C-alpha cells in the first residue's frame, strides 16, 4: 500500500518512462506519449484505446470530439471528471486512427499494469473492444486467439475477476456515429455512481 506522497512520486517516475518511451514506431509519429490523468486516489479508472489528434497536440486526455461526448456522459451520470482517473491502453496516437498492432498493445500494457497497481481502483472501466479485451485478459488469464480477440465482450455488464471489478463500456466515440444510443449509454454510466 502506498501513501499519497509515495503514490504521486511513483506515478511521476512512471509518467517519465511513458513520455520518454521509444519502444515502437509510434514514438516517431506522435507529438506526446500521453500519461494518465485525474485523481490518483480514484475509485473509478477509465481505460480508453489511444489519444486522438487533439489529445496528441495538447497532451491532455479526452479533449477532442469523443472527449466532449465523455464529459456529457459523466455530467448526465452525476460523476465529476475530477474524481476519476483516465488513461489509455496505447499511450501514443495511432496514425490515421488505424487499429493498434498487438506489439504496440503489449509494449504499452506494461505501463497500464503499473498504473492500475498504483491507482488501485475499485472498478476499471475499459472503453471499447481493445481495452476491454486487454483488461479482461489481464484478470482472466485467457489466451488471445490469433485474431487478437478473446471471448465476446459484454458491454455494460459488471464482472469480477480475481477480486477486481471490471465494467466494460462502449467508447464515447461510438456515440459520434450512433447518437441514438446516448440515452442507453447514460444509464450504463449512472451505474458507476455508487462506486464513488
């Protein structure tokens, strides 16, 4: 167990490692490697896929179009953004919004594992398929299939694996393409409120 000072110190060391990482080719196309952001004592930890163009330009989590949707969902669910911790599975922007390579996920997931160990959230909320599969794999120890997929992710359903609560949700960006799903998504976000 860390006290707050130790946790902050360890997180700063980890963030330095993330920012200076050159383990894969994404380091040559990014502006920033994004570190996690938010309350280091958060009970809820959101894990998105990767930074978008605006996030990469400004070195901030969730400030682009999907960030506007994310903020709206939090407000509608009565959750203050300042109370949660947000991070990405892949720390660098994916060029042209392409899908991540398994090697990129593997490199970055080491950083994610350390973030989870430091923050110690009560519930991890993976946003989207890639994040959900990686988090479920981490706690379920399921072998990845060749296509990089594991058992079908059930979004909006709380699971407890190895004592860790995991609540996969669709990425906020999905509402940019399917705005009719917003009311249902808000209801799913509201289920997070008790964890605060």
